[in-house]
């Protein structure tokens, strides 16, 4: 690729998970299936500066344990940078926190979900527009995904195209323009990572009235969701 795919690191996995499996950028690299020379890691949550959008062949924004509504300085700066990316039609994929930040930056509303967090492996279903979407068209009508979030996109941005939903989360995936996507779920997680995330947060989850053992038991392989990453990388290769 002439221009690298930039991974904008908005946070890290919990320490016990990192010690066993690595971090968000490692899981994304495996799923994108791109050589290291085609990738650029930018630790935005640690204050690393954002590049001019035109230097990026594509962009992935990772998850985070921060909240969009915290309005942290690095997050506010990233949100202000995103509209130019969408206008320039640079392929963009926001994951979990990245999905929420993209929605907020483009005029949507993000806050805590009124029904509480969505954690574990859950099913989502495609919406009609997904049949003609470059990322989602090849997916089955319903498939399992890995989730770990307490905030959600409560209102989509204007002109956003909804692509996937479930009974709890009506905005599990959307597209803006021709090549910017947000997914609330984690296509980079494996079954073992999902279970490890729940185990690492077991004390906090139990304090919130959730059942960590039951949530861990939901973990399963999610090959359809995982396939989004390689498909996104192929789109980036085509334009970069």
C-alpha cells in the first residue's frame, strides 16, 4: 500500500488480558491480515499527535475503557479530526468506543444505555441496507458478536445508514457516506479474549448485579464478525 492503515489506539485492554493475549492493536493486526509495513500505530490516548488525514490509507479506531461522555482532551481532539476523514472518503472503521466517537463527532448522541451494559457474546441481525453494503453484504442474516460496553449510540448521526441491530442495541452497526463504518461489537475479539475480559472485570460486574460466570459461558467463536476486519483491509488496499 502507498499509505499505511492507521490504528488509532484509544485505550488498552485490562492488564490480566494484555498479559495473556496482547492488546487491541495485536488483535487487530491479526484480523486485518496486513504486513507490519502497511500499518501505523498512533497512541492517541497517550497524546501522540494525529496525522493529516491524507497520510492515512485507512483508519481503525479501537475500543477503550474511557467513556465518550468524559470528553477527555485527546478524545475531543480526535472527534474534531474525524469529519475531515469522512469528507475525504478515507476508509474508516470505528470499533466500540470508536463507533460511539464517530457517531458523536458526526452529530449523533452517545450516553449510557438506559437498560445497562451489554457484555458477552450476543446475536445481532442485519438490517435491509446491509444487503448492499461493501462490508456487510457477505454476512449471514444473523450472527454472534462479542460485546463489552455500557455506553451506546442512542441517536444516529444525520444521514447514517443503520446496518445491524439486536433487541437491546438498535445501532450495532452503521455507515456514513461511502466508506466510514461504526460497529458497537468487537470483531477483533476471540472466544478466549471475550472470556478473559469478563474474568478480569468479574468483581466490578458482580458489584453491578451481573453474573460473571453466566457472561463467560456465552463466549463462542464469531467468525462472521471477525471477517469484517479482513474485508475492511481489502477496501483499504483498493484505495491506498
